[in-house]
C-alpha cells in the first residue's frame, strides 16, 4: 500500500479542527510519520499553550492508531522533503511554507480544506 507522510502540523489537526484525518487518509494510502515530527510534538508538549495540549493528545493518538514512525537522519522540513522524494509519497500538511517547498520539489500534497475535507494537489 502507498504511504502518506503526515507532518507535525497535520498530526495536530484532529484536535485543532475536530476531524478524524486518520480514517479519511486511508483513501490516499497508509498514514505514517517521521521520528523528527514526533520529536517536534514532544518539544511542543513541554510548553504551556493550547498547542501543548494538542501535542500531548497527538502523541497518545499516534500510539492508539499504531501509526508507523520512520527514522530520518534529517530534521524538520528537510526530513519530510527528502523522505517524500525518496519514497515517492504525498505529504499531508497545512503548513504554507512547507507546501511551497514541496511544490517546488514536485511532491504531491494532501491538505485539509474547509476544516473537513482532505484534498490532494
């Protein structure tokens, strides 16, 4: 089955917008993420903001959904771009800066539209 790479921003979506992206994502492929995204969630979790609560809940949901976590020697957006290019998989994100970089690298994108629909570009 084809993989779909979820970035940190997208892992927070179920709690920010109350949308079960994991079930909807299955029509595009098997959702997975990178260890660099998990590390970013752990950093967010240590804060005292609404995002820290979302990050904590996202980490719990990752375990519950048994999401596959791949290792990457890179960090942040570089890891996502390199992995997506190497494995020819789309990236699920709403991060505008990352979307611009993904498009310039010819990588397909899955976005949440109207706070409820997943669309592939």
